[in-house]
C-alpha cells in the first residue's frame, strides 16, 4: 500500500511541476462548461481563446461583484453561474467581512472529496510507511453545525450549512471523518463537542482535523474531562471504557491524550498557522505530527 501511495504522490507532484499548463487546461475546460450560463454569456466565455483575453474580460473581483448573481440564484433563477443544479449552500465563517453564501453542485462535492483524499496520502508519503497506521483507525473533523437553515424560495430552497458542517455531512461508512449524523446535527456547540468526545474516546482515533484553535480547544477540553461531564456521559454508554478512562484521570490528574489515543499520529490543522502553537501541540500530543493544509471555505 505504501508503494502505491508513494507512486500516486510522485505522479501528482510531477503534474504539480507542470502547474501552469494544467491550470490553463482547467481554465478553458471551465470556460467551456460555463459558456452558456448567464455570467458566461455576459462575459463572452465562448469567444475567449487566450489567457490574456480571459484577463481582459474577467477582472479580479470580490464577493460583492458576485453577490447579484448569488441573489438571482437564491430567488430561484437557473443557469446563472453554473449549468448544474444546486445541491446545497455553504456559508463561510466571515473571516473577511460579512458571511458569504456559495452554491454547490454534486460535481463540486465529488471534486472536493477527491481532492481532500490527497491530504492523508501526502502525509503518509512524507512521513513514511509507519504512517500507514492512520488508515486503520478513526478520523475526526472538528466541525460547525450542519444546519444553518435554508436559502431560496419554497420551491427551490436548499439546505444551508457552515463549511465544516457541510463537510461533515459528506462523511460515510466508506469514508468516515466525522461523528454519526445524530451528533453532527446537534446545534448547541458545547453539547455537540462533548458528545463528539464521548463517541471518540471509545475509538482508536488516528487522525484529527480542523481549524488550529478548534483542535487545541478540543484537546484541552478532553484533557480536563469537560469538567467531569465526559466521564459522566461515558459511564452511561460504556461502563468498561469509563472505568479505564477514570483510571487514567486518577493516575495523571488529567486525561493524557497519549494514553486515550496512543495512535493519534496525524494532526491536520487549517485556517490558522499551527506552527506558532507547535510547543503546545507537542506537549498535548507528543506522538503526533502537525500537518498544515489549506482548506478554504470557497474550495480546496
């Protein structure tokens, strides 16, 4: 398996070295795909044959330039930005300015999951065959609520989620990286994160993913046992495991992550530079390796 992953990643990096050519091919495939949309006709996508023509017709823009088109989609108009039917809406966290809304289709979901699968492969490729252990255990994405309401008219309304909440809903039994749906759908943040911890202290967690500061918060809360709530909730579900966890707590005065999840090797941080917190992470997860990836709300 390691040799296959190694070969896959070496092919990927070979492509990466031809990035300009690949991006050019991708750009023109997008222009062809979107040429008959409202925005494609307005900007003459069909007539664009060079990058210079694209730059001339499509100036650099921000969300306020796209928002009128977004509003038309919300109102029920079809084929505005993309010919594909809208599957769901994602709300960004509003890192810069107000929260923004983006429509997504099934094709985007497919591309997102395909792209995100490269992250653990890249980790294994860089760390070595010993990192294959991460594939045998569980993965956890610390996520926001999967339900932020709906957007659109009654006939065309679609579910709205924060980006990490939406990503959690793409988890499946074949590709699991989030807790079960009954936990994902808990709207109260503190209750959801507690239930998430109770679920995963019963599992062999090998990969932890999310925004850097969220991961630190989660690990700290587990260490202090959520002020006693973790053991109380765990006892209701799994008495045998609660006895073991309680023993860890009695021995160390806190729940050491290295004892609860001894195979937690992959700490995948996004959004905020994790390396400024490297010493803290090393204290909490001494057996883990920090790995930074850039998963923005607008794409991977």
